[in-house]
C-alpha cells in the first residue's frame, strides 16, 4: 500500500538517496530541505526532474528543521494534501570535525539543535496526526559511532548522534501502544556518497585548534582521514542506506526490525547494540512493561484513515 513519507535533510547524501529509493518503491515522498527557492533551488529542480524521468511521486518541500514554524508549515501542507502522514524519516544532520576543546559551547549547542532537537520539532508536528490515526512509522538514521568505534576529532557529532539514538529508543516505548512503529537505521562510516566530511564544520576557536595542530597531535586530522579511507571498502555504496529504509517501509506491520545496520567498516556497533538493546528489553520485562517492546495491533475501527 502506498504511503505518504517525509524525509528530512533530503537535499543530498543519505536523505536524497533514501527519498529516491522510497519513491521508487511506489510511495509519495516529500524530500524536505531548506531554501528550495534559494541555495537549494538546483537540488529541488534536480529532484523534480528525477521524479519525472522515473515516473515516481517525489516532491521537494521547504522545511528548516531548526524552525518549529517551518516544520509545522510543511507538515500542515502534507496533511492538507493527503489527510494523513504515514512515515517520518529522521535523517537531517550535520558533522563537525576537529579537536573537541577548540569548539565553542555555542557550536556544540547548534550541532545538537540540528541533529537532535530537529527530531523533536518534527515529531511534535507529525505525531498528533499519527496518534489520531493510531498508525505510523518513525525511521531514525543513527550512527554506528553511538556504540562502535569512535575515532578522535568527531566528538561533537558523536555526542549528538548518541543523544538522537537515546531519544529514538524512548520514543519507541512511548509510541508502541498508539500502534506507531520505530526502526533505527545505523550506518557506519561512508567517505563517499554523502556530504558529511566535505561539509563538516570546524572549530571556531582557531587559536585553540592551532595548539593541537602544533603539539603532539600535529597532523592528526590528516591521519584520521587517512585511517577512515583505509578501512572503508572501495565498493561501499551509501545508497545501501536508502535501500534499507525503503525495505523497512515496505515491510508489513509488526515485522519491521528495531535496528538495521549498514556498516561497511564493521566497527563493532552491531555487537554492542545487540547487548545494549537486549538489556533494555530485559529491564522492561522485569518491571512488567514488556508490552512497550512491540507496537500494539490496533483494530481497523480504531483507526481514522
């Protein structure tokens, strides 16, 4: 059955690849991005051409995840057009690269805003409709860094992704009885096919960063990038993340996995998360809340769409 899907941060990278893959599966997909008539106008036009060339229902929509007003406006537009929204893909994110000490607290706050608070804005706009429907799916694009290998110089990004993953887990428990499902997609490092490293932010305190660059960590930035390049297989394809999201959406209710790993570097996150998620589940069993571990089957007469 065709679903109405919104993908955040879909101007490029995982977001764009996911929007393409989901639309090719036969769904109506809103690829959200900022400034569709400004700096992202070429991306919006390219997306429309791709949709026309492939005969799919893929639409660019103006949405700034750092603005609740913008998020509300986009979701209202989707609801007005279709009467419902079925899937939210939380993909919007940004990366910073450099020694942690050289980033200002304001920079960390902004990164947290983009990677974590953005999901709260979108949820607050979309979830009232999903809860009324008693159906829906949240797909969260996490990171293997939350539980796997964590090289230095990426701590602001890693911390933000860990925060987003923790919120995703909590939301899964709080939405299960509404019949709303959760799947967390966990990509590993991809040095091609995304704009994470190319568009990464850098420390605002350049003097502090210089102290690292001239001290015992001199040339470490280049060393880290070389290390990443060495462990990522040449055939690693970022499109695999989008394909995985499309597969999850196409699965029947109650059969969708809680986590899916797409990690060409095999940094250990799959093993760590298996233990972490099991312990969390066992805790809910111990306290008598096991019903929160799976989405409730809602009777058709209880649904509004």
